[in-house]
C-alpha cells in the first residue's frame, strides 16, 4: 500500500500537507456541512411536521417532542466537541449513535447526504484517536477516497437511462435554455454524455495520470450543479446546496496534491472492518439497486431519473376527510380527483425529498388511510424506475396497505 518510505520520513503527502491536518480539514468539512443540513431540515428531526414518520420497524417508537429536541441539540454540541478535541473519538461515536436512533425511527431521514456524511464520520472520526500512525492516517484518507470515487461512479451509472437523458437533464439546464433557447438542442444532446463523463472522472480519480483532469471535472460539475439548483437558477431543493459544496471540498482535500496513492491503495490494499463496510456499502450493494434489491438513495441515485415515484389520489369525499394539516398539499386536478404529490409534500414540510421506496410510500398512504372515513376513496399509484426490471405503474387501495 503506497510507499513505506514515505511514512517513515514523515506524516505528509507530496504536496507538503500533513496527513493529520488534511484529516482535520476533512472532519471539519463533514461536521460543518452535516450541521448546516440538520439546521436546514429541522422539521425532519424535531418537527412540527404533517409528513408521517416511517420507522424501520413498526414496533419502534417515534422520536419526537422533548426527546427529539434534546437529541437534536446534542448533535450540535457533540459536533463542536469533535472539533475542539480532534483526536477524541467519543464525540463522533455518540453523534453517530444518535443519528442511528433518529434514522431507525424514520426512513425519510435516510437522505443521501445523511448516509454519506455518517459513513465518512465513521471513517474519519473513529480512526485511531491520538495513537494514529501515518499508516493509519493514510488508510483513513484512502477509505474516504473510496466513498467519494464510487459515489461518482454509481451516480453516473444510475443516470444511464432515457428518463435522465431526455427529461431530467433537460429540466436541470432550464436556467440556461430559458435564457438562450438556441442552446437547447446542443445542451439536450449533452445529457446523453453526462452519465459516461461522470463515470469516467470517477474512475480517473483513482489514477495518477488522469487525476488532475478528473479533479477539475468533478469540482466543475459541483459548481455547475450549484448554479443550476441555486437561487439564480431553479432555486430548488436547497438542502443539496451545502452537500454539493462539501463534495467539491472533499474532492480538493482528498485528491489534490496527493499522487502517492493508486487505485490498489483505495480499492484493494486496505484491510479491516471499516474497509469491508466501505466496499460493501459503496461498491457491492449499489449494484443490487439496479435490480431493485437495494435502496436507490443508498446507491447515489438522486436526480438520476432512476427512482421510484408515487402519488396519492383521493376522491372529493376522501379529500374532505383528510386531516387539516394535509389539505394544503392536495391539488384538485379534475372532477372528483385530488392529488397529493409526495415530493412536494416532503419538500414543503421537511425540506427534503421523500425516501423513494415503495415500502415507504405504502406506509405513508396507509397512515393517511387510517384518517379517512372511507378508505375506498384513496389510491396510491407507484412507479418503480430502475436500470433493469423497472415496473409499470401499480395502484394500491387502502385494503392493500
């Protein structure tokens, strides 16, 4: 793994940046971005909310009220302690235990940024404490590199579908095409190349020869995303803005001036439980998502056009008996037809997108069914989009939820 002589000469990479300093900056970026995301999505963690909680197991009690507020506040205290005591592992360990409890109580909290930040904190924050050696530090950096590289690779692979190439990308570039209509056709054509370019620079980050160009492409992509989704563009889903900025910082910290490692150091030569978990979660299991055997949000599929979508349809009678907190999200579309768009409901209520899995949508619709006087007035319609084995639209009545 790498060159042993480098470790014996000092704890620095070939850019002169000390490994502990690079790790501290990485930890700082993760914690700051994580806390910003928590603040921006406070309704998701402590309410108030009308969007139902969906526990991982039905017998788990919800985390709400004073308990939720106490645990939520503790996350920020622990994040601060982790920065004040950068070699102490206990603040990160407690932080992650609280996050696990929150996420078991509600699957909507399994947002892609929560998943990635949490694992990176596990890697960076529990990496040997004050007794870490240069070898330990380099292995920790390489594990973080594995997470970022395969996030890009699978994000690109997830986009190899006509829904992204023909529709999703065209929507993303609306801020450009609305100003420059003549650019619509060439930019739409670019949508067919984007997935392959993303896979290419993800793989390129593993190589010494193409690392610098790949780093430039990766950072450039995040700048582009911020421009398109930001306040001067679509002004949409602002919870991903800090994540996008953090990813660009991760790229610079992990891949700039760091030519002493190669792909074997990242993918193959590291050993141990953390490495096995990283390979399983970011290399192996995402492949199963293509066959609908693993969750899309845990497989870098956000804004890929490769997600499960759902809407709830209610008759006028059903709409009239919905709880008052839900009615603002009802849209009367035609005679005796009212629609709840679950994406709009989640974003407006929690500032996050819904967790895009059929089981979650069925639980949410089932929760609404129990509030209706007549369950026959509701239908949940779900469409599962995957790289392989996509499913046609399926409707579920209350009796099936």
